[in-house]
C-alpha cells in the first residue's frame, strides 16, 4: 500500500506575496532564450535556482554553485520555513480542467515496486540531477504520480480544500492553488487516505525519481493525482535530416517497406491504428499493424521510426526530436523544415500507463505529455548534501 511509504515534508513554502514571480512556468515550455529573459527581468524567479542547458559532459561545478547561491538568496527572501512537518494539497486548473493532488515525501525504496515508471531513463541525465541534489541540496519540482481513483483520498482532499488556499497564482487560463496542512491529525488523515492505493505510476519526473533513488537522503518529493483528472496529450516525433529518402519520395519509401500509406489532409489527426506523417511536401496516413506490442506509440517506433526511418535508439538518436502535440501547426512546420518528417500516433491513455507500469513494461521516451504540468518554486525541501 502506498501510504506506508508516504511522509510529511520538512521545508519551506513560497511567500504568497511573491509566489507569482517565484513559481516558474512549465520548464519545457520555455526555450533557453526565454528562460534567460525571465532570469534577467525577475530577481525572484526560481529559474535562477535551476541549471541552464547542460553542456557536453554534464552540468559544471560553476553552474551548480550558481544554483546553490540562488537557492540561498531565494530561501531568505521568498520562502517561509515551517516549524512543523506538513503535507500540501496542490490544485491546478487549466482552461476549465481541474486536478487536485497530495504533495508529500516518498521513500525512494518504493520506487520500482509500489511506484513504477513507464519510461527508461538516461544515465547521464540522472547524473546531472544527482549532482544537483549533492551540490545544491534541495528539491522543489515534485515527481508527479497518477493512481487509480480512491474514494477515501478524494474525500480527504475535498475536506482539506474547504478553506481558502494559502497560495494562489492566477494566470490567463491557468490557476495554481496550494493548501498547506500541518495539523498532525489532518496530516495523518490525508496520508492515511492513500491506504486504498496499491500502486502509482510516474507521469512526469522519471529522471528526478531515478536520481533521488541514488541519493542517500532516501526521499523524493511527489505529487499524487487521481488518474481520472489527468489530461494526456502526446508528442510529435520529428526525424531528420538526413532521411533515408527525400521528402518527395517518402511515401514510396514507406510503401516499399510494406506499410499501408494514403494521402491525408494537412490538418489530419492520428486515429487508432493509423499514424500521421507530415513533411514539407505532403501529409500521409500510415497504417500500423495491430499485431504489434503495446499502444500505438510503441507500434510507431517498432514499425516505422526504427525499421523505415532509421531511428534505432529513440533515447539517444540526435536525428530525433520530441515536440508536444499542443504546438501550433506553423511552429511544427518550422521544426520539421524542408528535410524532416513529423510522425504522430494516438497518445496512450492514463490507463495505458497504469497497465504498463503494472506489467513492468516500458514505453518509448516522451510517450505522453500530462497536463497541467506541476511547477517549480512552491516548496523548498532540503536534502542532505553528501559529505
């Protein structure tokens, strides 16, 4: 049972009067130029405490020192320490869709059994995040979990949110609210309400979880959400250049490999059993063999990206980019350019993720984009640095 592995948090909470400036947008929604602009114009944004794009060979000591200095400054000026352990209830509302979850500490011993991932991780990315924990010594970005709906947990979350939230950040189309619960009886009630949850799946933060599992603190900050409240979209797989065939000959190249290919409208969307490929010269609907393993995003990799387009290792291939399907068509066309192709399949559902985690199966990288995205900078949770 999940509740055996959950614990109250010891740390600091962002001050309500500066929360809107401190808490970051979704990190992957900003490119490095946009992140740099926010750092320049806001002394309080938590982006100061996060590394910039990692250079070859990992995040450098000078970068980690800069992050540590920023954490010290932000902690003193933008956060309030809590004298007693607490849990938090975190609500995100995006364009009318609401998800409410429980924020707590999780024993890393639960990772891999009670809490499972659905993606493999990159060791070098784990190393960067482990170096951050070692040198900077804090967690602020929760690893997001989904679990089958549990009536007891839903009732406990509803009771905890009956009063006004401690922190509210309202942006156009997106609202965040945080209730901090430090009464011992209420903390026990909220954590105990997860007794009906047998297992959970990581929806965001696979690398953060893997890095925490290697850290001696033995804890990782998590946000647990009911699966029914999550909105799942996906990613375009943008391949090339070079491609094994020029864009104008791509359809014939696909057919030569035995795939069922038909022309499609430029705004075509994937359907169950049929992916959509787009290039500068056309759009095609490509049939996927239903005998393949797993959801369509797995079939797309196994039947098209690997054997036909030459993407043998989707975790390391420099020709492969992952672009959220929420990106505007014009922006996607710019990423694809004149020599690439974007491949899109129907995204897995949260139930697919829970099933994959239960069965110990993995999906290709960036199989899902779960929204709304939890943000960094609401909490500051110290983790002991290594000696």
